[in-house]
């Protein structure tokens, strides 16, 4: 559904830059504004996650977390051992 909204530019230069950019991109100014608002909202969501990420990182350090590369290497070694054992049983 398409909704209408009036945007008042108190900065004439900003309005001019928007219109020039819209012409340069061959797209309506409203599309540029909609994209900018969407990006802004997404960045706000990302900013809300930062405390959660920091908390998880702190907990990880406190409990002796390991880098993924180390865990991945152990996992690959374990898989190789199991595959080797399974192959030995078949032979």
C-alpha cells in the first residue's frame, strides 16, 4: 500500500542536493528518502543489539571462551577420526 507524506525541508541546500541526486540516479526523490529512512531504521535496530553483543562477549570471556577457529579445527579432527574408524571397520 502506498502512503503519502509531506516532508518539509528547512535547509534549502539539502532539498536541492536531493533533487540533483534524484535526477542523476534517474529515480524519484521519494525513493531516495524511503531508502534513507529504511537504512536509518535498520541502523537503529543494529544499535539496539550492541549491548546484547557486548554482554555475550563479556560472558564468553569470563567463562573461558575459545576462538571459533580452534573449535572448528577440533571438530574437523574429530570428524576425520570418526570417518577413519568407520572406514577401518568396513575394510
